[in-house]
C-alpha cells in the first residue's frame, strides 16, 4: 500500500509539472497534392470527395459521363483538364454538368456539354474569387450561370450554341470580370436577371475583350422589381471594349483615334459607342474580333493606277494597324502575284496605324494582270494571323497594242451578230496595224471613228454595258498613246 501511494504522488507531481510547461504544439498541414483521374480515381466526383484545399485534380483526356458538384467545403480546388477539346464532361442530359458552390475554385481545360433541360454547363452558386478559364461550353440550356456570386473571373472560354444564354448573370452577382471569351450562336449572348429581394441589382461587372458573334440577341436585361443593371462594358482607352458582330447595323467607321475618338487616324476601335440601353454601353467597341495582346493586321491596299504601261513607276500604298497592347516590329512585304516587289521593316506602337508606300518599277515586267498583295510577318505570341495577309485589286501592265488585243478578245465572247462583231474587230485590227507601224496619229483617228461607231450601235446592236466598256477602253488606249 505504501508503494502504491508513493507511485501516485510521483505521477501527480509529473502531471502538474507538464501543465506548467509552455505549450508549443504546431498543427500539421497537408501539402497540396495532385490527384489524377482516372489513374487515382475513376471519376472526377470521387477525386473531389477526397481532395483537400489547395489540391489539383488533373483529368486526362476522355469522356466523363457525370455531374460534378463542389460544395463550400471544397474551396480552393483546381480542376484542370488535359486538353480542352478532348477532356469532355457530358452531363447526360440532366442537372448541371458542373455546379460550384465553393470559393477560390479553378476550372480550366474542359468541354462541358449536355446539361439537363433548364440547367447548363456550369453554375457558380455562392462562389467567390473563382476562375473559369479555357473551357468549351456548348449545347446546354445555359452556358455559364453566375448566381449570388461575386469577384469571379470568366476568361478565355468558348461559349457557343447554347439554347438560351451563353452567360447568365443572375441576382446578387456583382464585381465579376468577363473577358476574352468567344460568345457565339446562343439565343442571348449574355443576360442579366435581378430579383427584388436582392437590391440594388447587378452592378459593376466588368465585361471586355469578348467576341459577341451571331447571337440572336447580344444582350438580354431583365430588371425584375425595378432593380438596376449597370455594368462596365470596356477596359477604357486604348485597351477597348468588345467585338459585336451586329455593330455594322450602325456606324462602325474607324477614322479617328484617342479617348474621345476625335483625332484623325485609325486605332481598331469604332468611332461611336455600342449602345445597349440607357444604363449600359460599350464606349470603345472593337472593329474586329479581339485577337490577343499581340496583334497586327493589314487593313488596306491602294495603287496609284490600275492599268499602266511597261516602265511605269507605280505607287502601292499598304496600311497596317497594331491592334495589340505593345509596340511591335515586323517585316512588311508587297507582292505582284508571287513576285516580291519590295520589303521593309515597320515599327508600330499600340493602337496606331501607318501607310507604307512601295514603288514598283514595271520596266521589263511581262504584260498582263497582276494581283497585288501584302504580308506582315507575325509578331511573337500573335494568335490571330488571318489579317497578316491582304490581297486587293489587280494592276494591268499593258501597251496600247495589248489593250486593243484584249478588247478584240472580249468582243469575241459576246456572241454579237456576225456583221457587228466583224466590223468592230476589223476596225481594232486596223488600229493595231497602225500602232505597229508607229503611226500613232492614224491610230488615234481610227479610235475616234471606233467610238462614233459604238455610239451609233448603242441600244441597237450593243447593250449599254457593252457600249460603255468599248468606249472606256478606246479612250484608255488613246490616253496611253498620248502619254
């Protein structure tokens, strides 16, 4: 008994001493990890169920028939598909393909399709500071719905062919950023729907650099209960707003630059705002679809003449524009058919244009028609390269004899009465003979007779278009001789 008492006393003293020591315990925090589907788990939902905050769920290419749900306790997860075009989540025609009720969530690199009737591709529901990026969302009731959610970013997605809305921003959702998305072939490109229980409405969502293309209605606004819908539709100048495929229904000229669009020049921004309603307008709509931060393009080619004699020094004017946000240096090359006329290096600052003049010496160039084109070498990280090549118009290198022969060949294609065709062609052949002998005065005299003959045949043996053509070409040959 005495030994037991001593043991109890020692244990009591030890415990008491432990309580008096400084408490220096640290929580062990799990390091973020990557879960691979289907390597680690066969479905995305199973991977979500075991994931911890900060984890990445990497989904390999394939078709996944499921509906993915992220609850509030799933905040901080990153869902990343291997390839946007081949990593497909098919909702099976029911519910939302993906429902996100978590904060700080990233969804990137998927195709989301075939959500249920009345549902859609992805819904952010009471989700904040989340990112939906580089995702293809199609063939749903609605592409993306943002409900009771703030401070999210919807960026770089393709949202098309959804039954009703491409993007629907529902009540109690403000301060979201919608940028750099392709939104096309939906009934409504983007929609807003307020609720009287959630004043003041839907405000200060920032929407810019999106391409709204061929939606039945680009913007739909439903201010239920008198709530306000006032959002920001551009990123200021010179960054710009959105591209609207229906902007050509109004004034879409680009003749001015600057914040007030009152300085002569072109900057890739339409000179007049895109009006949505009394509270919403895009102040700086884009002339062409947004093509990224680095984007140059050729906007036009003009020539000083369209028909010239061999040896003529022809001016070719090529206009280029820097649609991007950085100063770019590139090579600009002018072509006649596939032959290089000349090349020069061009440097352009952001949102500025320049017209470069090339001089084409046509001495020794074979007679005939030449398509004039230009090519601007793509700049680093340029995505939209379609307008780096531009082709416009034909220049004819000719002599008076060449022009007269072309007129004869044209007459032969008209199926005129034989007597009329022979008479006109004979006169032109006589003109050719005079030119070959160097008798320019005689050729001009014959050409005047030819013009009088055509006028006499107008409305009888020749229609108006044919008569106009023959007189115009005869006068052109006279002008060539007189030069």
